[in-house]
């Protein structure tokens, strides 16, 4: 079943994962980088803090949810060059700050965002409450220099509107927060400009506390950018951010919040970021693929390069078949509007999930290891779902210690012939209606 050497390395890494929880702290920077390269997993090396991680029971809703919406939205939407515009274009902080005086989104409607996410079949949302540019989308007394949507042109607390809208329609409420902030020279030179760096840290602790304290129950805290001096990994900067203290404070307000690994603490799940395809065996730890619907940039960009419906569904099933969740990003424009093309594509995803959602939500990977580009399986109760990435004449599955009593094609339940013996299960696919997206079968077991 091991198809190439990369899969083999991946398998070894995955088998070693439980040990990384402790041993990863002892890895050198280069070793950590090579781990990230092979596993594409960020945060596998974060510091371990006894008692901080959620239990399996507390993680259940998140592992059942499978699919969420990421939203990158902030001042950078005005320029439409992505969320790294300030840094990439070397815009001085004072000049960048002027954007706040024109940021007054007339069409921002959090209920509309929530509706789009619901219709796409998503179960939770994660909004960039504050990205690396330092602009906070809420009433944030801890903000350095009052750089918030509440104290500038918009005079609105978007986080409040957003959290309420998510809850109204039963979506999990997620907030993204970047501890680091490009406005602070101390971020780039934490040793030489220690006092300035300390101000950034104070802001970070203050703002995280506001978000955890003032907006009701928060389901996900999605840190990103617990770096320092623009180099190394999040965990390399743990000496500075002290993510153990930070997240102990978080737990005191939100005992059940699911936390990402990007503050330098290992977190409750691992991240796999970007559009690289998901291959290899099942990953036996909670993890999430995050990627961009418009592949040009996370933040609003008029240049559209949307993932196709098929690419989205293939990524989703490859993720879910290996035990992960998928967080798909949209970048609303400066008026707060999610581009119509995004909405249309997401609606198509929602239509697919209407028909095939049974094979996604609430499932767990297995019982068979996926075979890259061929199939992957998940299970729920007495059902095994098979996602076919190609359609051979007969499908050969490994042996199973339970009796298969029926095999059907989803969504309409066309029965398929099959045979089972000690060598495995053979499904005859000549009756199968080829599906242009991903053919999905359901095996019922005793
Ligand atoms: C990277 C980027 C950031 C983006 C994030 C999403 O860390 O710095 O702009 O928000 O990925 O995962």
C-alpha cells in the first residue's frame, strides 16, 4: 500500500507522531523544517503544557464538523493586494494607518456571511479578528495606538456582529489572532528593542483576553504568527511569547475553546496550510487543512483564480479520509462583500454536500488506509463510505473482519454487486453511474 518513498517517510513520521509531543522540543531548527516539509504540518513541534490540551470528548464536535469557512478581512481589503500588502510593499505604519480613516464598509453583513457558509455546508467560521498589520476589528482598549475599527471611520465592533451572526445560525464561532504585529520595530529586533517588543506582547495578551472575555462562548481560537524577528517557527519564539501562560489565561475564560498550534504551544490540532494535495496514510491526531478558494491571496484580491468545484471536493475527501478538517478561505472586499464568484462556487460545494454529506460529517477515517489518487474510506456506525478518485472496473478493498451486507452507490442507492472473502472485498462497478466529481459508495456492515 506504500506507493512511493514520500508516503513511506510520511508513514514513519505519523507513526512517530505520539513521540513528537515530547521529543519534538529537542529537534534542531533544521530537523523541524524537514518535518514540516514532509508532513506539511505546522506546529508539530510546539511546546507541551500538561493539562492544556482538550480531551477527545471536548474535541468531538470539531472532529465531527469537518468543514469550515476561513475569512481574511481587514484594512488590506481596500488595496486588494492580499493581507501581506503592508509588509510586501514596505508601507510605513503611519501611512498604512491612514487606511483606517477610509475603512467604512457599508455592506458588511455578518448574517449574510453566515448564510453563505451555511449554504456551503460549512459548520464553523474563523474570522481574522486581527492580522499581522495590527488592525483590530473590534472595540479593543488594549490596541496599541487605538488601531481598531471601533475607534476609526467605521465605528463598529465587527467581532461582536460576527460572533452573534454565527451563533444565530448554529455555526461554530472561530477567531483568528496574530500575536505578532508589523507596526512594532521590536518585532523585527526583539533583543535590541526589547521595550518595544514588550509593548507588542502586552498588546497581544490584552487583546486575546478581550476576545476570550467579552464575546460569549468562543469555539475556536486560531492563532497564526507566533513568530519573532520574521524568522524561525512559532515554537522558536516561545521564550518570548510564553504561550503556556497565554493559553492558561485563555483556558480560564474558555475551557472548551479549540486552539490552533501557531502560538508556539502545540495546540489542540495541527495545521496543514496551502494548496498542496493531501496524500499518504491516515493522520492519527486532529488536524486541519486550510487553503484559499481564490488562490491569488487570502485577503481580498480582484485577481481571481478560483479553485474548481472538483478540486475543492477532491481536497475535502482526501482530507476527511485521512482524519482532517478543511477550512476554506474567502476574502471579502473593502465593503464587506464576499465576491459573487466565491458565493457561486461555495453554493456548488453546498449542493454536493447536500447529496453526499452523509459520507463526510461525523465520520472517522478508515477502516482502510487511503490509496493516493485511487480511493479513501471513512466510517460511521455500521456504514463504510468509499470515495472513489478513479473508477476501475472492479474495486478491490482489503479484508474486513465484519460481514458486508450491502453495497450501494450514493446518493440514490443503486445496488452494486460485491463479493467478500478472507482476501478482501471486491465491488463490481459496472453498474456504477460515473460521477463527474467523486464517486461515493456506501457499504453496510453487520
Ligand atoms: C500564513 C500567512 C497569513 C495567512 C495564514 C493562513 O501564516 O502569514 O497571511 O493568514 O497563513 O493560514
